[in-house]
C-alpha cells in the first residue's frame, strides 16, 4: 500500500426531497459537479432516471412510492458504505420512508428543497401540475397527494428565494461543517 495515498473518501448520501419542480434535480446536479471537480467519487440517483430502469414496474400509489424509495435506499446504502458521495433527488413525500432511508444508509443528510407550490407550477415545463389539477394525473404530490415536509432537515434550501449558486454553496458549506469534505 502506498503511504502517499490520500485519505479514503467518507461515503455519504445527500437526500434531496421536495415538491415536483422545486429544484431538487437542478441543485443536486450542480452540487455533484462541484464535488466531482474537487476529486470525489459521486453518483447521482434521480427519480426520473431510476423509474426508467430500477423501478419501472412501480406506479405512484403510496405503497409503490415507498417501494421505489426502499430500492433507492438499498442502492444508496451500498454506494455510501463504499466511499461514494451519493446525491439522490426524489420527491419522497412521506416522512416515514425518508426516516427508513436515514436509518438504513447511516451517513444521511436530508436536504429539503422548499418551494411554494405556486412557484413549482410556474416552473413546470411538462404541464404535470395542470394535468393533475384537471384530474388527468392521479395521486400527484402537491395537488391530489400529500407532501409531508421534513421536520428537521440538515439543510433547508428555499429555491424561490435563492439562486442555484446560493443553494449549491449552502450544501457544500454544510457538508464541510459536518466533516464530510476535506
């Protein structure tokens, strides 16, 4: 073993949660970019991408949403314990399953991407909120299905009041404060 080798990276999971179109993916992608540039091993687990592969068989009932998060938690746990910085971006609307993820993963940092539903609707380029309001999409978080806000997230981002850069800086600073970054 080479003594000059740098200290092993400590794995962790940044769990971005919030309403659809709140900015979870945008902030997580930017944070991932910053972490990669600093030399960390980084993996992104995003709701849209995971649903195309790992959880294609699931719908959007509460049970299916929870199963979706259970599967993602398993993957994040494996990556985290192997020294990877994992950034997930999932609505994950229910507190109970987010707490399950926290217990399973261990090095878990909850990032609440808070944004008023009115702003999320304005940002919605796919028209999902409009379809949900017309009843064309059932069980849509923020319209016909609840979102249970985190009670004590490690990081609170208010993407209607902060720029992407400000939100990114907040996350990086908190990771430093928590001792995950050198």
